[in-house]
């Protein structure tokens, strides 16, 4: 009996020790999560708007895995967002759910545009971007691109805006999707990679010339390799760069590797030491991404990100047949498809939905764009 009692006491003590260890691990996990998302409280969904006929729509589109897509909506480019979303929605039977990041003064306009048109049945939530999130990370000079385009940095916070997902797609607003977005979503990422991008040296969009920026298809076009902080990284200046206008993100790896915090670190350091190349065009978000994902990202099929349609001479670079065959088109560059002088505007027009408020009007010439 004495031996049995001793064994029982030992078992009780082991059980207590096990419970203590579990409790400590849970506390450590809580601390880790707090460190992983220190700014999470600053960017919360402002409002979620879902179609009244959501159940019917889910039935029509299928009940497969949800495909989360993040896109930003600036007031002066709202027509672009609508066209991009419409192209995604109409070309796929997948269960697509949009997270639309915008500023507070754009919400009402956006909601009217979505609710009064054929996009009324899409699944979406609207999230308000908090500019304070960028305090200490970008210049406050209103003349700088980064100050005038705060929404450009929303892609850095993908896991915060879509906390429930393990994988997501980010799209710039100046894209048109001509293929089934599920194909892009199913892009395979290599083990340990948090994101996939389109390399600027790929065969479909290689050596795009951006007016005012020269040939931006390698790292030296975005970073100042004379700066000590860049030298210490040991990166090769001629490494092929990538375009972050389309991102396939493994959000689990993104969180585990603290990608958001790494990006914020380089934003803060650039503000102090001016690390970016002086030849940057509109690519204010590209340099920190190039640093953090140096030789640590997967690739997107080139036809799923055909770029430089917004550059000068794009109409001569691509044939109509090639543009028609592309799965995703991106008008990165100065000339946008809702403007007067862009190439292939007829492709974009196909997906544009007129603004029911009458505020947004594409600018068009009397003669057809070439």
C-alpha cells in the first residue's frame, strides 16, 4: 500500500508539473502573438458590407476554399478598383472574398458604386487605413510620393487585414485579370517562402523602360549601393528585381518570419539614412520588399503578371494577340488606362463599370487608342 501511495503522489506531482508547463507555454504564445502584431489594434475593420443575397451567391459561385484578395481603393482611382474587381469576379467561379483597404472619406462613394451596380453580390469587407501607422516610417513632406500614396503600404500588413487566412492574393488597382484567379492563387510557393512575385527579368515583361527612371529591372535601380547599410547586406546590385503589384502570400510564413516588422525596420532606416535610389519612379514600396525578400521568394508565371502597359511605347512592345492571351495585365507606369494617352484602353474599358454617382469619368480621346 505504501508503494502504491508513493506512486500515486508521484503521478499527481507529474500531472501538476505538466499543467504548469502548458500554462507557461500558453503565456509565452500570448506574448509572441502580441509581439508579432504590435500594431494590430491600430488597423481594425471599420465596416463589413456583404451582399444581402450572400447565401445565393455562395451557392452560385461554389463552396470551395475561399480566395482572399486584398486591394486598395484611393478616391481618385476608384474606377480602377471597380474594373479590377469586376474582371476578377466575372472570370472566376471561385469563392472570392475581397478586402478593400481605403481611406475614411472614400467609404460612402465606394459602397454606392458596389451596391448600385452588378458588383452588388460580391463578397467583400471595407477596412479603413490608419495613416498614423506610417508615423516615423515615411517622409511627411507632401511633395513626396510616399506621403501622397499611403495606401501603397497596405500590402505590408496583409496578415493584419486578413488575419483568418493562411494564404492570400494582393493586387494593385491598375490591373485587369483575364484568367481564373484560382489559378494564380494556387501558385506553389517553395518551403520557407512567404511570398511569390514576378521577376522583372522574366520573358513576358523583361526590361521595361519607365520614363524618368531608366531601366529598372535590377536592384541597383531601386537601392543606393553606396550606403553602408545596403553594403552590409551583401546583395548583388545586378540581381533581378521583382514587381510587387501582384503578390501571392503565405500568411503563415509571413507571420512566423515577422515580415511586416522587417519591412517597417527598413522604412524607418530609409527615413533616417535615405537608402533608396534617386531614380525611383512610382515604386516607393518596392525597395524594402527587395531587401526583405532577397533570394527568398517564389516566382509567378510571367503570363499572370504582364507589366509595363502604362509605360511609354507599350502599344509597340506588345501585340494585340499577346495582350489577349495574358492572364493578368498591369498598367504600371505613368499612363493609366482611365487616362487619355494609355495603350490598350479598350481592354480596360471592357471591365469598367460607370460610376452611379457620376464623379468618376475615364478620360478618352476622340480617336481610338492604339
